[in-house]
C-alpha cells in the first residue's frame, strides 16, 4: 500500500476543518432503535468532516463474540511460522485471502516497513471468481477458528450497514442510499498482530506506516494495548486510546471521493511501544466490484467543483493492492485487465 494523494489537503480544505484532541464518541442506540436517527447523523457528520474517525458505543454486537475472535486471533498468530506460511496470501491469487508475514505488506513503503503480521478472510467462494472473491484458507490446527471468524465477519457486515445508513442520513440522503451499491460487497475481515518495539523507534520500522484506507468503511476492534494514531488538522498525531465496549470507525478514500472532500479519509498509523503484544481486528467493507463512485451533486458547486472523476470500487481497490503484493504485480504484467467474471 502507498499513501494516497487525496490525503494531502490544500489550504482551503484545512481552513474548513476544526482540529481535535480526541475522537468523538457516538452513541448508536438512537440510530439502531430508530428513536432519534437525525441526532446521530448530526454527530456522524461532525466526526467525518473534521476527524474521519469516531468511536461507536451501544452498537449491538455481542461482546462475547468479540472476545472469542480475539482469542482465536492470538491462537492463530501463536502457530509456528511454517504452519502460517502454508496459508500464505499468494496461494489465493487475486482473491487475497490468507496469511501475510512480518514486513510482507507495507502501507507507506517510501518511509516505513510494517512490523505486523496479518490474516485476511473474505466472502467465501468455491473457486476464484476475480479480485477479492475466492476460497478462504483455514488453519486445520484450530478447529474453532473458522466458525468464530465467519460469525464475526457476518456481525460486522450487519453493523456496517447500520453505520452506513447513518452516514447517508448525515449527507441528507435516503438511509438506504448505499444498499444498491452493496448487494455483493467486497469485504475483508483482517486479524492483526503487532510485536512490541523496544529501543529507539523511528519511522523506518513501525506497526503500520501512515496511510488512508482505500474503500468505504472500516470497523476496528482493538485490544487494551493502544497504539493507533490519527493526524489532526495541525499535523499532530492523536492517540486513539482504546475504550471498552466500543469500535473505532473510519471512512476510506471512496467516501472522501463521494463527498468531494467534505468527509475526510484521514491519515493514520500504528506504533506499538507498549512492551506488549498488540492485536486488533479491522473489518473493511467497500461496495460491489462494479459500483461507481463519483462526487454527489449536493457536494458540488461553482465554488467547489467536482475534484474526482467516476471510478469503480473494485478496480480502484485492486490497483492499490497491486502496489503491495508482488504476486499481483506479476499477474498484472501478464493479464493487465484483471476483472471478476462473476460475483454471484
């Protein structure tokens, strides 16, 4: 991954944003139960305009499922390296499901090597249908792993649609605005492990280098260790301190493009100097592979002309991943116009 250009804000944009010293906390209950959707939408609008991040509480996801998925993540990363490498992401081709070793993916390669290891799961398919859609790889040594991770993936899909309905309302759109774009969305359920760092730590090696997320929405469960940092408008890094019972929510590049830079896909990174192992569970939901994103008419004016041409979700996301994984770069040289045949 590389740091996208749209994270570089011009002076006009910076003048419109308020700075922040911590992430806002949004109570999801009035949105979920329908008692006061507009008040939640108003909070979401402030958060995504100024921070690009927020915590959500009273989200309805069972805490037991979250704890169990963390336990399965720790068990997976405790496996011997050779067993994890048998599930390497390169085995899955363009489906991009499997294990990524330490330094195997770098989000800001011009500055940073990422001290992390990952395991990615996506929509289950019997064959590789195209980018992001194909069979998952499962560790045979952990019989309860698949059941827990799949259950968590499904819970995140459900929660993401609730949050996206709030985002739609925050833009004065119908609450179901995103649904036609997400009949069969690209989703990635990721498990992450960050070894602790000691001694002098600089940008050359940290947990994850500075980046924005590529797609629509990210839902992050983090343990108690901390280390997430987000840049505010003054150029200072603000700590995303873990709050029990919450998820961290942020938007990706596609929503920034959709809102013509009204909403911010903000730079963030992870630095683990806690002395402890850090685990986190981010869920990424984008849209259907062929869903088109272009600036909304309501976000375009004579003073603020459209800044982005229309793009399709899948091709934008896949192009960004090609820059990360060598096996994708080789495939692109052979087949430059990779696209899914069927995602039904």
